[in-house]
């Protein structure tokens, strides 16, 4: 081959290897980006799972506390009603005793 032809072939080989390097670099960058995206998705999924567990446990705890609070209020209410009924019964019996005193 002639010297000029050899130079052209060498130039083409160099540009070809340079293109291959660029392509390899782009592929590596793309793979790295895909790995980062996958890692981010995994992190997001894990955060969502933790949030769901936290919400569920807190809502169950809240519900349990709410039920306990309602039961305590109902108990207080029933005690008040019994006390009122007892007071009314004792007032009625006192009034009956007073009537009996006057009748005697």
C-alpha cells in the first residue's frame, strides 16, 4: 500500500476506536443511570412500605384508644345515671317517710 493509503487506514482505525470508546462510555453511563433509577425505585418502594406500616399501626392504635375512650365515657355516663336514679329513689323514700310521719 501507499503511504497515503496507510495513513487513511490508520486514521479510520483511530476514529473507529474513538467511536467505540464513546459508545462504551455512553453504555456505561446509561447502565449507571439505570442502576441509579432502580436503586431510587427500591428506596421509594421501601419508604412506601414503611409509611404504610406506620400508618396502619398508628391507625390501629388510634382506633384502639378511641374505643377505650368511648367505653370510659359510657361507663361514666352509666354511673351518673345510676347515681341520679339512686338520688331520686332516696328522695322519694324520704318524701314517703315524711308523709308517713304526718299520717301517723
